[in-house]
């Protein structure tokens, strides 16, 4: 798995352990071969969480932009 990347096998192994502890990857060892499986549900939960906050901050920034535009329009009025 490390061959296509410019990193060592131990670095790849360390990253796989991090992903496994995070619950987004599971590994099964068969002799000298390790099979990795991506766990979809934790990734889906992370995407949903990010999407909720993206919508929240977009609304907040839109409100701020509207407020600034309103102030600028009031300053332009004689």
C-alpha cells in the first residue's frame, strides 16, 4: 500500500491505525496480508455534521452581508 506514495510502510501503518481508532476503517489480518474496509456510517455522520454547520455559517454570513449593505445604503441617502 505504501509503494505508490512517497512515505514509508510504517507511516502508512500509523495512519491506518489512526483511522481505525477513529472508527472509519477496520482491518482484518489474514496471514501476512491486512485487508482494510472503509466504515461508511462514521463518515456519513461527519459529513452531516459538517453540512449542518456549513448551512448555519452561510446564513450568518448572509445576514452580516445584508446588514452591511443596509448600512451602506443608509450612508448614501442624503
